[in-house]
C-alpha cells in the first residue's frame, strides 16, 4: 500500500487542495471551447472554485463568488485602470473612424501592403515597433490594422494571431519595456540566498537567457514565416479560406473604399500621442519610484522598468482621445455631438471584452496562493529526484501548464522563479564543486520559466492578453484561441525537441537556434497549405 500513499501524497499534499485546485480553470477552459459561451464558462469555473473553498457548500459558494471573488477582481486598482484604458482606447478608435482617420491609414499603407503577404508582414513590423507594452501593442495594432487586413482578405483570426504572437514576446524581450523590471525582479527573488547571490546579478542572468528563450524567439519568427511562405494549417487555414471567399463575394457587389488619404493625421497623431505620453509618464513615474532608493542605479532600464505602466496607459489613452476629438472637430469639421456619439459607440464595442477580462481575472485570483494555490501545487511537483539535464525541458513544460491553468504569465513567473533558480543551483552543485552563473542548464531553466509562461498564456482562453487581442481584432474569442493554439503548440514542440532537450545534452545554443528556424520552415512547407494564389 506504500505506492498508494505516495500517489495520494502527490495528488493531495498536506495543507493544499492538491489536484482539486486544477478543476476551476479546467472546467472554464473545457466549457469555453465546447460551448463557445465564454462568460458562462468562466462563471462556472469561478463557482466551482468557490465550492471547493467552501468545502462543497453551494450556498456559501454563491455568496463568496460575488462578494469575495467577483467584487475583489472588479475593485482592484490595476484592473480598474486597465478597464478605463480599454474604454478610452475604444472611444478613441470610434472617433478616428468617424473622422476618416482609420480609412486614411488603410489607404496610405495600401501601396506598401498590396497583398496578403505584405499585409501580414506590415502588421508584424508595426508590432515590433510598439515594443514597450503588450496591452498597448494589442489594442493599438488590432484596432488600427483591422480595416487594412479586411481589405486584403486576411481573416480576423489571423489578425488576432499576428497581434497576440507579437505583443507579449516583443515586450518580454525588450530591454526597455513594462515587463523588464518584473522579470529581473523574479530572477532576483530566486537568486537570493543561493551561492551565486554575491557573484552575479539578476540582470546578467536576464541578458544571458535571451538566446535560450526558444518559444519567445521562434514565435516572433513564426509570424513573418507564415506571411512570407503564404502557408497555413489547421483551423487557421479554414478561417483564411473563408475570409477570401466572403470578401471576394462582398467585392463583387460593387462596394469599394474611398481613395482619399487626406485625413491620415486624424488617426496617426492620436496614436503617436498615446505612445509618446505613455512613454513619458512611465519614465516620470519610474524616476520618481527610484529617486529615494540609493541602491538602484539611475539607468534607462531601471527607470523605465520601475514606471507605473497602468497609470501611464490610462492618461496616455485619455490624451489620445482628446487629441482625436479636437482633430475630428477642427480638421474633419465634425460637430461635437457626432464625435460624442462615435466615442460612445467605440467604448460600447469593447464592453463584451471587459466582461470576459473581469471574469478571467476573478478566476485567476481563485488559483492564487491565498486561495487554491494552483500554481504552487504544480510548481512543487517539480521538487524531487530530477536529473539536472532535464531541468530546462521540465521547467518549460511546467511553466506552460501553470500559465495555461491560471491565465497569467506574470503570476507564473512569480510562482516558479523563486523555486526553479535555487533548485537548479542545488542540482548543479551535487554534480560540480562550483556552480557557474553561465552554466547553460541554469540559464536554460530560467529561460524556461520566462518562455513557458508566455506560451501557456498564448494558449489560455482566460488570459488577459488573449482577450484583448481577440477584442481589438474584432475576432470571436474562442475562434482566436482555437486558431492560434496549433501555431503555438507547433512552436512549443520545436522549442522542446530542437531547443531545451539539446541544451540539456550539451549542444551549443548557437547551433540550436538555426535548427529550430529550419524546423518551422520545413513544417510550413510540408504540412502548410496555401489559402489562395490570388492576391498573394
């Protein structure tokens, strides 16, 4: 009976909800994919979590669902700022559309993106430019590029994929972004108290992990490869072929867009205002945050990384909306009543996304340590008799599962990094007299957390960035998850087979990187199919 006790101990550790903590996200994700009713599915997951916390008492669970989980999620300061930012961005887009700015941008870019291939590459390149924040990237890019991709017969599902697979990866890699301070801080948490704490810094390890973040790097490269080769597979291929048929049918009815590009400032200036004001405020709040801390060096990296991104995004989008209204009134000669109506219509269009976002945050909150501890349970499954050569692979897979189950890449990093760093150093110390901070296994394990968190986040229907990407692109949320997941799974599989496993076996990372790119090209050429020869 010893083995039964061991299995029971793994499933239900002392002082933990064990495998029961996995039920709420699994229920929500399964129902969302099966029924396409995201709001109802998320509510079911939240109620299931509340029932577990209430020891199965449904009456108590009803009360805690509303008061403890839904209300707490709604009243969170950072969540409210994201709500306001999203509403303001929706209103700004509505005004830009009413004043002709959105159409002018499409007409202006059209000569540079005359084909489906050119359109996809344009979206990707613009996504690389907006590198400082994933929220801003998703909302700005999706809303701005939607008319262009519609004209080029690119499906909304493909646009959502282009946006989602660029936003978080580029923000996670950028040395100046709203992500960098958090990532370095998590590494520092794991480094503290280890033998390497005094001989190396978290920033050094952060930089060293960049070539080892296989999923992040290859996900960013997969986007242009799909566009250049003009090949798709799975549900995305079906969506692309449908978009080509439907758009071709609509064009045959005789509707053609205007060629006037004179109103481009009505969209370009507000968007640039959002970017500029947001960067200025992040810098200002970052400088204020470190002004009295003499232990933090006054570098651009530290200043930007410690800025208040939520506050900056709110006031950046508010300023952009004001500028959009002024330009619509002055430049496009639209009266204030019509501009007000356009702003209201734009804000109303994002309301369904806010409902999903609210419930996704509430479900994510239930999985945290002070409630079910889903991430902690999955994380502690790692501790045990593990061959250190498999650590990069195990950590990547585990981080992916945690992020998929909780819907948060940041939470995944915060949960796993303090566990992974000391565990890996301890395992390396058992085989070596002295552990090096440049050991590929240590760097690969740290990179596995950072990359796996983004992969799991990409696949999760309850992820905030997944919700925002589908909303900004005008795509059904479940359709976005269903079409993006095969691409994410492909890149993740290549990341394991051509990345983390070879690194564990001692293969140089500089040899591994081109092999992974070649594997993606071969897959697209062999498995992928062209949507249509026309227009490419």
